[in-house]
C-alpha cells in the first residue's frame, strides 16, 4: 500500500492539553526522532499491521494544540512532585540562598 501523502506533505496533530506531560513527551519524542537522537523502537506505528498502513512519518507531522490552563507553563505546579521526590538540579524550593533576610 502506498504511503499517505498530503498536498503539502505535512499532517497536523492537534494536542488537547498541549502543556501537559503526555503532549510534551509526544512532541519532544518526535523532534528527537527527526534529529536522529532517538530511534523508533517504541513506536507502535512501526509494528505490523501499522507499518504498512500508509500513515504519515514523523518527519511529516506538524504539532499544535491548546490547553485550558490559565497559569503560564513555567509556573504551573507539578502534582507528581511530592516532598522528598528528586527535582531538577540547581536552586529551587528549599535549596540555594534565601531572599530577604537571614
């Protein structure tokens, strides 16, 4: 079966909850595959029967989306973070110099 091609050679992927962890992982994963930094070993679309279904390749996908969150992404609390859980390196809550006094 021939591969599906659009007039532009691109297929849009609209992500509801575009600021969430699943959407972020999806986009970062696709970009990593495009850049040759990751393989396609975990992609279901690379397995039978999907491999011959004519689905667009990762290089043809264009991502967009929306999110209902009103708080900017960088300021959103991360509910999976709990006291004692590992966090990003560098200054953060409970780390680094204190502001406004001793």
